[in-house]
C-alpha cells in the first residue's frame, strides 16, 4: 500500500463523498433540540455499506452518540477521531440565499447549515474509515470514530458522556477533532488549545417604588450599571494566569506559514480582525451580552438581570472567576452577594447563577510530538500551503479530552472557514473538504502503520 493508491482512491470517488456530505447537511440536526440520531443513522448506514460495524448510544428525545472502530488484532496505537453531529439552528431562514437544509452546490462550494461546523469534517472522518477498510490497509492499532451530539450545548451528553462511559478504558495516543480551522485569509491552523467559557446570570435586587417617589425605592437597573462600570477591574480579583502561548510567540507561529516574518508583520499590521483574535487568545475577557429590567414606565424597578460571557485562559478555574466577581461586587460596589433570592422584598443584594461552564485547555508538550510533525507535513503537501499552530478562539469539546488526563495530545484540524460557522449562508469549499479527506486518511495510515 502506498500514499499514491490512497490519493488515487480519493480522487476516483469525490462524487460519492460530496453526495455523502450533502446527505448529512440535508439531515436536520438543529440543536436545540438536537435530533442527532437522524445523522447517526445515516453514518451507521454508510459504514455498514462499507462493512464497518458501529454502535449508536441514544439519549433524550431522538438524540444519540455513535462509536465505530476499525480494529486490528495487534495491540498497537489508538487514534481517535471526534466530530459533532449537531448544528446550530439556521436563524431567520428568509435571510439565506438557499434553504439551509438544501446543501446547494454553487461556485465550487456547498451551502447549508453545518457545512463548515462541522458536517464537512465529520463526513471526512467517516469516509476515512471506509477508505482504509475498502483498500484493505493493514493497521497496527485502532482507528476509533466518535460522532457526538450536544456539542453546541456544552457537550456533557456528547463527548463527556462518551469519554466517561465508553472510551475510558481505552488508552488513546492521539485525538483529532474535525472542527473548521481555516481562519481566512490565513491558511489552515492546527489548534493546540482553546479558551474556556462561563456564562453567568447576574441578578440585582432593589426595592420597588412609584416613580414619582423614587427616593423610597432602590433602582435595580442603577445597581446593575454600577457593577458593569467595574467589570474591567475583575483581573485584580483573580489569581494571575499566564497565557499558554504569549503574544510574540503566537505571532511568530502564524508568521511561520508566511514566506518570512517581515512579510507577515506587514500583513498583520493591516488586519484588525486578526489582531483582535490574537489579542483575545492571550487574555481572560468578559462582556455583558444581555440585560433586562423594569416592569412599567412609572415604577422603580426592583430587579434587573444581565448575562455576562466570561472567557477563561487555559489553566483558569471556574471558581476563580465566580469568587473574583463576587469579591469585586462586594469591594468595589459594596453590595451583598448571596447564593440566590432571599424572598424578602426589603433586601438589597446581588446573586450570581452559573448558566454554563467549560474550562480552557492546552496541550503543553506539543513541540516534541512526532505525530504533530507528521500532520503538519501532510497538511502542507495536500494544501500546498504551510499550516500554522494556533489556539482556537471559541470553546469546544477538546477540554473534556485534554483536562481529564484522558488524552492531552488532542488537536483540532478540519475543513471549513471558521468565520462562516454559525452564520447565514454557511458554506464549505469542496476542494477543502476533499483535501481534509486526504489529510485524515494519510495521517491515520501513517499513524497506525
Ligand atoms: Zn463545531
């Protein structure tokens, strides 16, 4: 078996692969509510036609995870492919140029919800199993595909459940997550880590009064505005954490994909969006995203609610954010912070409720990894462009793999432009999709050879 045979096989069957990806996009799995089982059944059938067994693990209402393994008798290495089957809802469908479930092909792209995030990467992973099986490639080890649900709603029932209940006993040597890692106009990135995210609801409780007698009340919206004003002081109330990769090093890593650093520096200076991304990756940040308060135009509001989206550096703990924020409210604004509503309308206080929490993660020893060098080489050759090592701007399921000690050697690489994820008219470039099949298949072939 040679690389050429694998590439030939892929090039002879691109039509079939495109059709399979379109089929997955056309299979509705909007989360919420999920419906990932629809996709799991499609994957199971595709694998069955290739004589590959898979197991579906249902949960909730029409939801599921799936695991399939290409096994070998010898006890070699274990390579894990992880990809999510759920997609975010399409938003206002009238704003789409094509229906979001149509998987319409136009200008060498496939348009539809999930094309980029991440049915493209998922389809490429499923197809990899089929190719290796069909060509009878002798593997020394196991290639495990874990197609998960629930990623778009924090992954507890998807990746976390699979790791805790079905994969725990397997010693995984390397995990590849197929999330989209093209950050246009740059080439593809290999993501070594990610920030975490904590969503917190802040509730201020004041005292209601007639607006004509406002001094008798305590305005909960004014209370909230005092907290908002002090938000930027939060870093003073949390233990200092160094970013996993510092600014200059991050810029150097991106610049390595350019002809030279000088050209990159010129390019970087003219790219405010890229500057903002790099800057965000080295900081813990927070932003108020929603606010509501008041019940009538002539009543002093006794309650105001706000949602704050905190982003954590790898190594920062959720408790550190919550404790620091509580301290800030007490010290800087002077409000009492309680665990929940007291039920007494005369009490003036604040309470915090964690709506969701995921910590950041980072693969510390990536620089010594031969596997990573192999992946880098395959991406360079296939795309005819050098990739670069980077950190993933949003949060993902990777922390469930890295932080638990299950598999710190977890990276993200997948087809699709990360900026079109979750947006109207999401699309994937067909060549990018086909290239990712080549990279995944050749990587699995060399890794398990
Ligand atoms: Zn995704």
